[in-house]
C-alpha cells in the first residue's frame, strides 16, 4: 500500500517561505496524481495544488502566484514551494495520491484520493 509522508512544515513570519515535501515509501509516484491540501482549525480540508505525473498542475485561487508544486522522480518526492506566506496560510498541510494518467481542476477536491499522509503543521505568524 502506498504510504505518504509530509515534511518541511514549521513556523515562519509573514512574507517568508517554506518548502514542503511529500515522499512515498516502497512505491513509485510515477502514474499518480499528487495533491496538496490544507486544513485550518475549525475549517474543512481544502485543495491547494495538484500535479499529474506528466507535469500538469492546478492551483487554488488563494495560492496562485505564491505556491509552486513540483516533482522529483529520482527522489520520488513531490514538493510544495510556498512563498509570500500569509497568516491565513496557517494550517496542517497534507499530501494525497490517486493513480491516474490525467488530472483536471476537479482534482482539487478532497474526496478523489485513495492515499493520504499524516500532515505537517505550517504556522505563519510574527
């Protein structure tokens, strides 16, 4: 079974940057759509960005121009580079995977994925 692990979260000041990593153990992420999601306290989990194996990407409007999703097939890792962070970006960030050759903006919905990581906390505060 595909197991995902997020890392890279932490405390950062507004305007700062963080890079999150999503790594799979034992199985290649090739052929999987990978999504990044976040859940703030008291809120529903929402989509942030998704990426297909071929490099097609989509972003939530709230992070466009600030976040970038990328994949390193050698390291079997998907990254979320987060720049110009704001206090409202504070949340637990999760990565998720589902096997598919293609992706559409619909994949920003949380109920499409089969595998989830445990999450990593991102706190943006001065």
